[in-house]
């Protein structure tokens, strides 16, 4: 019996010694992790373990997470740069309506509403002073805003039996380019409200040589026209 116990003790000691030798053998821990299908742990600063490309038995590889890079770091030229603010245009030093007309640029394309307004100025008052032309333009604008006439400038100008120069719903041809350009400038000034009219609130006017007998409030008398509201 004692011999059997001694043999068992010797076998246990031998197995312990063998296990200690195996644990001390380089590469045993990594082989053990691979055989147990466990993720490899890489300490900070250490090189990641190299895998054999031919090894297709590993199915628990940890996913590699790539953080997105800042767009500014990818393209330094895309960084926002503060651009200097545009300098405001200096205000025009205008002392008279004539100077404002001269400083007003004619648009490259005249929109229909401006054309109708300029047509009223041209055909009704091109021979009048600039103040008289401006007053005529404001009559058209005031009518469109009053609610008593058509709401558009063209509607006011082409309203039947209102402006004698409109014939069969159309305006005559323009024959004087300089006076037309002047009328366009007056129309722009009136529409923009950039110069005060001498006939504020006027909705009607007639030539001095006629007497329609209107019972309306007289607003102003400018050149050859008398204005009412």
C-alpha cells in the first residue's frame, strides 16, 4: 500500500513539474488564447500580434473602429476665414431733383410695370418740369394703392377712359429717346419714393385749359396741370 502511495506522489510531482515547464515556455500563453478562441489583449505601447493570413479558424476578431477625422484637418484650405465686410456705398449728395434724375441709372431691362409708369410720365407730361412729371407718376402709384382703381400700375394706366394717350388698350410709339430715358428715371424715383412729390395724395389731374367742374380737393398746381384728391 505504501508503495502505491509513493508512486502516486511521484506521478503528481512529475505532472506539476511538467506543467511548470510548459507555462514557462515562450508562446504558450498566446497559443492557449488562440486555442480557447479568446481575443488577444495588447497593452498600450506594445505591437499588435501578427496573425497568419492563412489562419481561417479565428471567428472572434474584434472589429476595428476608425474615428472620423475633422474636415478641417483633412482640408486646411476649407477652414473658415473671416472676410472683410463690404464697404457701404456712399450716399449720393443730391441737392435737386435734376441731380437725382441724372444720377439714376436706367435698368438694362425695363419691367412691364415700370414701362407703364414711364409711359404715363412720357405721354402726359414730357413737356413739363421734373416736379410736374414726378407728380403725374405719383398719381398713377396712388391710384394703384387706393383700392378704388386697379391694383397694378399697368392696370391703372390702361383703365378705359382714364388716360387719353391710351388708344385701343395700347400706348403710341416712343419718338424721343432722351425724353423717354428721362421719363424712365422719373418713374424709378417715384416708385422708389426717393424724392418727395409736390402733390401728395393726388389721384386726379387735368390740364389748365379745361374745366371739368370736379368737386374734389385741390392739392397742387404744377406747370400746366392741376392735381386733386
